[in-house]
């Protein structure tokens, strides 16, 4: 698919999305035929997973839709060895925050080492990595202190550095694989830095390919330690979405992380978010809402993100008030008190913006949660309650008196909020909006909210109420939800059976589409409504992704159109499926096969016409004759870029 094809398809995408969005409102009135068994199974796969893979539809029909849903609602019973193997090399996923910081040091730790206030690690590999980081820090400090701007490196110096890097890489590659990292760390610091900056890409790739996972982490850490932690978490999210057999659990983990959003690049949260998703969000994604809410409230990631770890009661000992002394002057009664968490707890986590609370309630909840803070790093960097920071005395929240009771005050407020009908309605609405429609039917929301209250916030039972409702299966909502960028890219990879060795190009593609992973700054999280993703720039990036995926433009993301035939995706002979353009009508058959395989045959006449017209374009057709696999790859790319594939 060429740039010319993208230009042809973009207007079609925009018009189709607009029509689908308008139709979503109109078809709620019209009576449509019931979904067939095929369409019901496809609908379940599109809404409850990150998209069907080759063979998934047949599997659901064979097992039975209800039984498949029950399996997905009980993820612990589903083997997941394939994913575990793919994640095994990402060591950071298994570390605690303190261990992460010790292995991939913070900027403060590097500064302390540079100032001789912190000893370098005894491990020789870690020692060598720290040496490079300290040396780079010292150079940066010198540059900052210089009056004049740094002199640009002359071309001849650059060439000399490139030659040096190539020589060092040759030397390392000549050694046994097990000895290369140690040999690198024995080089002078300047040589290590030259290699990192100037090594040719193909030689760097050879070195990285033979390094162990820990050695690869060390290599990248010398360029930026925290980048390793963030990058591995982002890559793991992509791999989980694509390869996890526990698909609904992954979808719900994504939903709840977005609901309880934190921004990973807020300083220390780079070390907290891995544990936040692993130990707080995922284990509670299908459990009790109160357990999830409580785990989030104690999470260092949330405490740091919303600054509650700094919050001090204005009349607490930490504020300098001693027992028996009068409160501070009324000019600044809330000095040290931070209301961020109190506000978001009610507005975004539980009651909703129209949940009936006032600014006075926000202040009172903030006072309740004073003292909920984070241990120093050398003590573990976990949650701790500090009574010296806690605001003494009773508080009044939503008209209810909370007696003075230390940390238990916060637990009482969490209990109260989790049992509120406003919370039940707010959570039910968000779930229905994510899984059913942007404007969910009120009767469905009410049924889900009632289930929430009657089961003490059992998330699984609320979801079961939603999934087995008539509204979930209504023809009016079938293929009417626009995929978010994450849903689009992962569904494209899953649908085409593409093998992912390096998820980073997909991570980078999501950034271009406006959805960088773990990087939503406001606590609102990313929108799941169609309007947020229906604009020309975003759709253009989707088309660009389809081009890159099917043209082999994503390094380490191995799309193979002929492999789809082996997977049985196209139920015709390979010869028929890849007949070049303009010969014997084979391409017409291939278009129909691909449309049926990737979109279940639900392709509009306009989309089908646009795809076939693009293939008839001489500029494209002549290019396809170069390789017998290109026609099939191009057809798949065009279909992935079609409006219907953007919908779920």
C-alpha cells in the first residue's frame, strides 16, 4: 500500500466513521434482526478480547459461547505458558521498587555517587554501568557550568569515534558470547561511551542478539536506567495484549489502570508503576471493587502521583502543633494539606463528578487520608501510615461523622464510598460505555448498578450481568465502537497472526497515534468514546501503521502474508490467494477472502470498491508484480485500514 492509497482511503475512513457514529444513535430506534451465532461469537471476541486471532472464532463456536465466556471470567483456570515464556526476559517485571532503583539507579543516586556520597556497587557489571552513568553526569555538570555553548564535534572527530566504536565492536564480537559484557566493562570509560554512542546499527544488533536479558538491560541502562524500566513495562503490555490466553483479564486490567490512572513519568512513579499494575490492578481486575479501591489507595504509585504522600494535617504533630496548643491562625488553615487524592477519589474513582459531594467533603477526605504515605527507599519504598502526619479530631464526610481513629478513618471512608449507589452507577456506566456503547442504555446501567450493590461490588458478577443482557447483544451496537489505538494495533497483529519479537515499534506507533502507554498526564485516563479518536491525524497514523505492518516496516514485528495461509486464515489454495493483480481474477477472490477473514465479511460496498480500485491503480499494480506475496500483503494492509476493521 502506497502513500497514494492512503490518500484515497482517508476520506472513506472519515465518512464511514461519521456515518457509523450517526447510525449508532439512529439504530437504537430501528428494529434489527437478531445476531447470528457467528456474529455473536465475533461480537464477544471483539468486545471481550483485544481482537480474534486466526481460529479463535471457530474455537468459540466449538466450545460454546457461554462456556467460553465463563472461562474468560475465571482466568486462573486458563494456562498461559506461551505468554510467560515471552515475558521471561523482562526482569524488571518481577522486581520491587527498591530493587528496581538499585539495579537501574535514579538521578539522585547517580549524583550521590558522583559526589562520593554513595559507594558504587560491588558487582563488576553493575560497577561498570555506574561508572559510565557517573562519568556522563560529571560531563553534563561541566557543560552546565560552562559560559560558552559546547563546540560542535568536527566531522573528522565523529569519523574517528565511529572507527573506534567499530573496532571495539569487532573485538567484542570475536570473543565468546559469555565473555563479552565483562570485557566491555573492563574497557576505559571513554571507550564504553564511544561504543554506546557511535556503534553501527548492524553491529549493535549483533551484540544485543547474543547478550543475555540482564546484559541487554545493562547495555540500555548505560544510556538511561529508568528508560529500561519504562520500556520493559510498555513492551510487556503489548505482549500481554497480543499473546495472553486470559484475554478478558488483560482487557479489564487495561480498563482499571485507565480508571485509576497514574502518569509513569512523574519522577519516582517510573519505579512504582510496574508493581502498581502487577500487584494492585491485575490481581483485583475481576475481584471485589472495595479490594481494588483499597489496594489503589495504599499504592505508592497513586500516593506519589496525586501527592498524598506529602499531605500533612494542619493540626498534626508533623505540622508543629503540640497537644493542648491552639490551632494555627485562620489565614492558612490547610498548610501542608494536599487535596488531590481526596478530590480524585470521589470524582474519578468512586462517586463521579455528579456524585453529590461538595468542596467541603473534598477537604474533609483529604484530612482523613493525611498520614497515608510512602516509606523511604532504604526501608522498602512501600506504603506506611505515619500517625504524626495525621490530622487529629473527627471529620464529616457526606454528612457522616468519621470519629478520630488514625488509619482506620481512611478505611471507613473507602467502605462508605464503595457502598454508595452513586459509585455503583458511576462504575456501571463506565463499564457499559467501554463494552457496549458510548451512550449505554439506562436500563442496562441500572441493572449493573443493582448487581454492584447487591454483591458488595463483585466486579465479575457486574460484568456477567452486562454480558448476558439483551443490550450487550443488540444488533444496534454490533460493530459500533471505534477501537482505541491500543485496541487497533493489537487487533491488527492478532488478526494477521503476526509474530512479535520486538514490541518497541508497536509502542512507538501508539505514541504517534496519541496513546503513549502509561503516559496519560491527567488522572482522567484515556477516553474510550469514539469521538476522542475520530480525527484525520489519528486515522492517518492508523493507515500508516497498516502500511508499515504489512510492508515489513516494523523491525522485529514479522508479518508474513503466506503464513496466514498455513494458519488456515484464507480457506483457499495459496496459488489462488496470491495471483498477481490483473491476471485471471485471482486478486478479486483474494480480496473477498481477506475481507471475510479479517472483518467477518461485514464490509460495506464503498469499502470493498475502494480496496479493489486501489489494487487496479497502475502505480500500485506494477509494484505488486515484483513479489508474488505482495498482492496478498497489500490486500491485507488495505483491509486493516478499512473503516470496518477500526470498529469493534
